[in-house]
C-alpha cells in the first residue's frame, strides 16, 4: 500500500477532542511507530494487522465506544509518476482479486460491475481523487487509541450512506466469517470515554444515517451482546442488534 505518511505524519494523527467517531467517517490509522506498546503487540506483533495498513486514511465501517472496524483507503503506489497506474496492473498487486477493488469517483475501476464510492457531500473531495481505492479483504477491528484526525482534507470526510452500506454488504457477502470475527473483537474492546478524535468544521449532514450494523451495550456490565441477522432493507448482512 502507498500511504500518506511523511515527516509530518504526527500532525495527521494529532488528537483533537470533542468528536466521537461515527459510521462512515474517514479517520486516520496512525503509523505503527505511534502505537502504544500494548496496541503494537496486540495488533502488529500478533500478526492481526499488517504494518503496511497503518498510516492510511480509513473508513469507519462500524464505530463502537471502545474502537471501530476500519478499512483503509489506499493509492496502492499509483500516482503521477506512473500515470496513475491502477493496482491490478502493477506487478506487486497482480495477484489481488479484481472483484475486491472499490474505487472512489474519479479513480479507475477494473470494470463497471460495481458503482463508484461517493463522499457524503459533493463539496467534499478526496486528497488523491485519481488514486483512492478500497480493497474489501482488508478490514480490521482496532481500538480508538490508534485512530486520529486525517488532516489531508480541510474538514472531516465522510462516505455517503449508500456507499457505506454497499461496502459493508459486499464485505459480508464475501468475507462474512472474518466480519463476524471482527465484530466479536470489536465487542470485546472495553467501553471507553469518547475518543480523542477531532471536531469537524461542520456537523454531519442531517441526511446522513448509516442503516446497517447498530450496536447496543448493557450499561450494568459494559458487555456487548451480538446477534447476526438480515438488515432492515432485506439484504443479508451482519448486524449487531439488541
């Protein structure tokens, strides 16, 4: 993966309080060098999270008080120097599944089978509009402590509710077992105080509401109880319900 890290990486993950991550937000997965020893051991040293996935913007697929299920947005080494060569045409990524790539509007798709991903507001722009891909196989449950503000955009970016729902549905259809494992891992995170994510320059659009994957906790014990069923729309999906 081609990431967004630089000598100024610390500014991309600098905590700014007063915002709680919501489904569809685009956060920043800090460089693993900025992880606490505990987070590094549990995520990187354990082999659960690949080091190359860090230092990327990530979509919050499912937010929870203690963490989130995230999927990275990557340029996959595509840029002006190689005429924005898509990853499936690069030697290093040649074995990746074409059907697992999802592209934001303005970025090349392997075919027209899947719709472009969109941001929640037309005024929002991806920092790399010609090289912003999601790879469905890559998703993990991580604690809030490794998430920070993605400062390559002027304000908080969000994925549209339709695009978010489609990505989650596709992940569930292709990688349902791994998704259930991630949801179980997410539920095991201790309930925490609001994460030190940044306050956006504007509120979430009133129309923004992710309809899939809701979570409830039992206040008396702090435990999270999970069941899996169909989403309200009638399509199959992994849902956390009361």
